[in-house]
């Protein structure tokens, strides 16, 4: 086989792991214009009478959004849920993001918004300066069935029936000194155990996650103390670190991070196994994005204003789309242990959607996500991918990444060509047969590796349907492209 050919070998006659649609989940935070000016904009011509931007909601329905994690993120380590309910909302100062919080988009608004989108709510509680009691009282406010203090507050606020919030997280990145109320590894396990006990005492049917990292000291301690109360552990990944200086990495630098999600998942899987929780505790990769958010330290108006730099459209190129595709492939390859993932965030900042006063822009990552949501079939088939690597400086990644999925109607081979300039020739062997012939494909490529969508050019990058034919038993995938090749049963 020529050294330039990538070989994709899959056998659908063995196994077939089903995957959880929650891996196409989302995260939204009270940061910059994600909530106020993003999904919630009372008075906007594009909002309904509750202030929900309906264009944002319709786009999230296109993505079949399964779950939304809220209200943070760093924000939540200084958020008190009871300040954002009821008739008279008093603004509070959020010490995490160092700005006033109007508290007009609180629990009741979030639940109503999720119902409008058609997604599950996933509430991350304050594991910073919050307490186990505050967390469990939030569960009672949402899910309480009896005539008790917090359930009655929900009723007084117009919601007689329990919200039935199933997904709850304990804390956000409490391991990091950037968090208000950060904890040590020795403190975190017992704190989570107590919080989980109290939350489950209110509603034993909730699904619980807690902040973790692919690090044995922190996460082994967490699982030893609280693993018996948990359904998932939460890990986060951002690879282009831009919190202090906004200088987004170029295409090739960014692409060199494409294999890191696989490594993070493998490390976390190993810690879960070492702690004896294989099959019992799953992974929620509940914040991920190629680009870290820009939010320089400090309280000066210039530091707050600098957050606008997150919205420069040219930042979000085919690198973001192909990193996202590589991330989804990592989750799908590990569908036995990764049962949730949440792009961080959904709208504005680094999200797949950008909302402006006259409408929305579907960034390159939106189209990549939609292709996965629309075309990945119900079972993952083990696939072996072998081929040339793509180098940049001292780093390299496989030039082509691929996964294979199958259902009763057929098989889809999902191929990512990470090369910025060269097509990739791929030989596909399925169930012992070399694939030949003509097949329909969905392709996302843009006209260059640096192509992006903007308000002025919202469709510069958009998926297209085409037909490919093998040449000498190899299929040519264009450069910087995500390609889904469909093989009917
Ligand atoms: O930059 C955004 C922050 O990244 C989120 O609020 C936090 O969870 C993570 O550190």
C-alpha cells in the first residue's frame, strides 16, 4: 500500500457499541453575552414574549440539542440560586466574573427555555462558596413534591408541578485556584459525598456528576469518598489557551491538538477503573472547545470590554470544525464510558452559534455538529485507521481520522482529512471486502483551511451533498474536510 494511502478497516459482524445522544450536549454560562444578549434578549424583535431568542432556539432544534448544562462554569462558584427566583429579582455582584448579574434569567426561566428547545436541563450547583444544604434545597425547589418550603416557593412562582430535573452537577472545577471556594483533593471527596447524600435525600432518582480531572490523586480521592453516590464524573478540555491574551492559534497549531481528547478520555477511564468503578461511573466531558475563552484577569472596564474579542468571526475556521469532528470521534470511539459531552458554550463567546441584533451566524462548528447529529448511525463499529501522519514542529497527528457507524439502513464512514492543502486517498475495507463504486457523501470543507462564517458572509462555509467514486480502490477526500460517506444496506 502506498505510504500516502490511509487504510480504514472495519468489521460490522462483530460487536457494535450503541452511543448516548447526550454527547451532542451543550453548555451555557452567565458570561459576557451568552445569556443576556445571547439566548435571552427581552425586547428583541427576534425574541418571544418571555425574551427567548427564537432564532437561537430554532437553530438548537436543528442540532437536536439533547441537554443544556447551566448556569456555570466559573460563574456558579459564587451563584446563589435563591437570588434568581420570584417576583423581585435583585442584581448581585458575581465575584467569579466580576460583573453585576441581573438575576432575571434564573431557574424558572431556564426550565421554560429548555422545554421550548426540547432538551433536558442539567444544573451545575455551587461547589465554591455554596453548601450541601443550598444544593439540596435547589433540588427541592425544582423537584419537591410535598408542601414544603422550597417546593412551595416554586408553586408560588407559578410552577405547581415539579420540574423533574434529572441531571445535577456538584461544583465546577473546584480543583483550580481560579475558582471561588476551590478545594483540596482531601476536602473534595467528603464535600461531594455529603452534598450527594443530601441531594439524593430530596430526590433519589437524580443523576449526579462531580468535578473531576484525569488525575489519580484528585479523582481517586473523589471516587473513594463519593463514587457510590455518583453516576458520572465531569472533565473539561480547552486546548488553545486564550484567557489572558487573545491570539488564536493558526490552523496547523490548532490541528495538533486533535488527538488530545482521546488521551484525556483514556486517562480518565483508567482512573475510574483503578478506583473500581468501571461500568458504574461514566464520563461527562461537560465543557469542551478547541478555543479557551478570553477573559483577562482584573476588574477594570478594559478587562471586561476585552471579552468582546471572543466574538471575532475569523477566529472560527475549519480548524475548529475539524477539531470538533475529532472530539466527537473520540467520544464515539469511547461510547461505552463517555455518555455526555457539552460544547462550551452554545451561543456567542466560542460557541457554534453567534447571535447579533438582526439574527444568528452558524459558525463552522455548528455545521460539523449538525452533520454528526444527522448522520451518525446507532452503533459504532470498531475501525482500524492506519496512514501517514501530519507534522507541525515537534508535534504530529494522524493525517486522517475516521469512525464507522451502522444501523439497519446502512453504514456511514466518517472521515476527517486534517491536511490543510492535500487530498487524502483512503482505502476502505468493510467486512473483509474492499469498498468500490459510487457513493453519496456529505462534505464540509470551506474554500480554505482558514475559511469562516460571518454576519456579512454567513454561508461561506456550509455542508454540501456530493457523489464520490473510487479510483483504483481509493476514495479521495478533499483537504481540510469532514466527509461522511454513506453505504446503503
Ligand atoms: O473560560 C470559561 C471557563 O473555563 C468556565 O467558566 C470554567 O468552567 C472553565 O475553567
